[in-house]
C-alpha cells in the first residue's frame, strides 16, 4: 500500500485518505508526517486468530490488545495490523499498471484502464486473501508483486480459452481492458475486453516477503442439517461452516456424497458415482454450500464426506469429516 507514516511516540500508523492502519516494523516518522511510503507486508485481522495460533508467535498482538482495547484479545475487526516486510519511498508513475492499481485504486475508480499480467486462474497460488465471488469465471491477474481480480468475462478469446482451475494455463499473459471497482476492500477490474499478450522482455521483479505462517487446522463448527438430523426435506441444501477462511479451490474433487443405508433395494436410489451436486464457498461467512441437482430419495440416510486435502487459505489441513442425516420428506 501507499501511505504516510504517523506515530504517537509508541505506535506507528499508516495513513491515507480513507484509512489509518496500525503497522509494525515500519520506520517511525520522527515527527508528524513522513514522505509517502510504499509498504509491503503481511496483514492480520488479529481477532480472527486464536491467541495460541502459531502465526502470532513473536508478534506482540496480546500486548497491543491490552494497551489499545483494554482486553486480553480482540474480536474480529477490532485490531487490524500490518507487519511490514519491506518499505521504500513511493515513486509516482504515469503508466497504469497492476501495481499502481493495487497501491492507489482510488485514483482509477470507475475509469477504463488497460493492464497486462500473467493469468493465475481462480487464485490457484493464493496470491490474494479473498475472492469476490462474482461468478465461477473470476480469475487473478498478476504482475511483479501486484495481483488483482478480473471479473465480468471468461478468460477466452481469439486463439485462447483458459481454464480458471488449470495450473497448466497459468503461464499465459493477458491484456485486459475494463473499469476499476472496489468491493469489500478488494480491487476489481470489470473486464470489457480480454486478449493474449506477450510476456515482458525483462524478468518480473518481485519483492520477496516472509513465508506465510501456517495456522491451526480448520474445523467444522456448524452444519445444516445437523449431524444425525432426521426428517430432512428432500430438496435440502447442505451448508457447512468452518472456523477459518478456506481455500475454495481445495474443495474440488474432495467431496463425496452417498446413500449409506446397508440395504438398498429401491432401484431408483442412485449409485454413489451418479449423484450430481454443485458446490459454492461463501468466503464472507466461511460456509460451503452443497446443492443437489435432483431431489434426494426419501426415507434414506445420506452421507456427505469432506475428504483429505481440503485446506485453509494458509495451507493448514482440515481433518476428514462426515455428516449423515435422514431424508424424511
């Protein structure tokens, strides 16, 4: 981000036109304002972590909570902190790039821009912490150490048809023209045109930051229907809520649905491999939705398995988990 630095003699803050963010490991201003800085680092909403989370090790989040909030640990949203890994004086540039958009999105809101970057699929490499959830075609475009979501059009055109789930397509470069939007703190480009582009002649320059810290394993904290629920409607949608932000791509091919009754004499009951369903991950609520393409068979027990390989956004693994319920009406 681009911001000026303010400090009160103890704490340091990054300040722009819209935000005032507590920051660690940023050189203090000395007095009052500082030159405009470009700051790269790891953002934490401390209240969404547990005090024993390994990512909090060696970071003074507990002391900050006591001194600022007068409580031992914050709630979600109460203590946002940026831990800086690199800082430098910001350089103004006239050219519109992914980097300039990511650093100063307010300068380009509702404007038509053209940018070039490398296709990264539906955040296949966790370049961004959240997803807009606009459509199943949303994808990430990256250049140097800046990444932005592209929405509104599929990544296809003359001579190319890219798959947002395929890492084999992430070597392609695209030129995207569209308008700039902000949504839930994310910078988006609503694409009007997408075309193939040549990679830059000079190698990408990336700022290497600290490796992400792996947190506690995620857990299922709620489901609807409940485990062993009865008299569940045949048109139900299964909803599973998690304790941590999940990697939506990790659900692909790792969900199994089957009827678990030991005796199945009714030939209309589908085999496990024939059950068709759609999944959608609602990042805002950490909820996975499973919608069945056909009504469930009544008076049968349905089992939903979350298989090994499902992970949180930082790579922490979910233990395999199962939900069974009885379809009664």
